[in-house]
C-alpha cells in the first residue's frame, strides 16, 4: 500500500473515530463494558465494610485471581466484548446504510479496500480503548480491597504485572478477532441477530468441535492466552465446566499467530465482498 493509500486510511480513521466513540446507537456498549467494573467495585466495598465490622471472610488475592479469571473468560470475553464488537463493527457499514450516508464515501476517489481498512482500524481503536480501560478498572477494583503490601507482593513477586499485561493483550486481541468477524457480517446481513446467534453458538460449541474446526474460532485462541487457568470443580455445572475448560491449549505465540491469520483471512474475504457492494437505500 503506497503513501497515498495510507493517507486515505488515516483520513477515514479520523472521520470514523468520532462517530464510533459518540454514536447514539452505541451508548449501550459503554454500559456493557462498565458492568463488570461495577460488579467488582461493589464486591470490594462489601468486603471492606465486612472487614471493618470484624466479619471478614479472608479472601486471598490468589482466590480473587481465580474468581476474576472465571468472570473474564465466561462473561467478559464471551458476552461483553462479543456483543460490544457486534455493536461497533456491524455498524461501520450497516449503520452508514441505515443513515443513507455510505454513498458519500463511495463517490470519493478512494479504493473500497482502503475504506474498509480505515473503518476496521477505527473500530478496532475504539473497541480496544473502551474494553481495555474496562479491563484495567476491573483489575483495579479487585485489588483495591487488599493492603499495599499484599498488592505489591502480588504485582512484583507473584507475576501480577504479567497477568495484567496478558489480560490487556487478550482484550485487544478479542476486539481484533471479533471485530473482523462482525465487520464481514455487517456487509453480508441486514439483521445483526442472525450472525450474532450463529457466531455465539459456534464459539460456545468450540470445546466439542473436531480439532481442525476449533481453529476457526476466536475463543479457541483467546482461552489459550488467558494467564490463569480455571480449575474445574466436580460440583460445577457441566455446561459451565465445558465453557471454561481448555483441553487443547496452544502455545502463546501460536495462539497469537493463529488469531492474526484468522482475522486477516476474514478481512481479505471482506475486501473481495466490498468491491461488489451495491447500495439500494430503498431496501434498507
């Protein structure tokens, strides 16, 4: 891609960033991202109050790391980031069609592939910022219930900093992977419910899929990159145990490479689709 193309990509990003961050139809995404922050903050406030009343349950920071890992993998990755990316990336093209403004882009002397890359990067920046900030606030809320000595020991002697970096990295990679999926879906489907349901079922069924089909799934790579493995308790419901288990984890560098390749393939397919994109506002 030459210099002119990159300048056009940057121009699209500048135009799309503001629309993506401040879209009225995307307000619920912020609520979805902040929901686990409120949950952990409420838990911390209750724990501090119980401690002051002498009724502390003495939850260790290690126990809290397992609790956070479970919520991160089961709720945050599979639901919050999943539906957040659905709302952000499907609207990049579908939203413009509903607003009857996409033709303004298509009338400019710019290749459609450049437009797609610019929109995707704008969506990726927005999703990564929103959900990474939420991840950082969640971890801060979890740690706030402990004293400074315990926090320092966790961060510098118990690999806490590397865990935090891993969670942030997994969050960004989740936005990258799900973003490419829903960007493509936004050009193929008018109704977001259909692709969301299909992808959600596919991701949930990943543990029971054949080995080769597991690799055509975003959650397969994300689970391998999560820094804390969730122990499967014998009393855990079978469905929940299936979702959190990771029977065939892959090495970190292979997981990152696999997710990047999967996203790249989806984007290449999207570029082929966007070349044939036709606008008919009367059918939207």
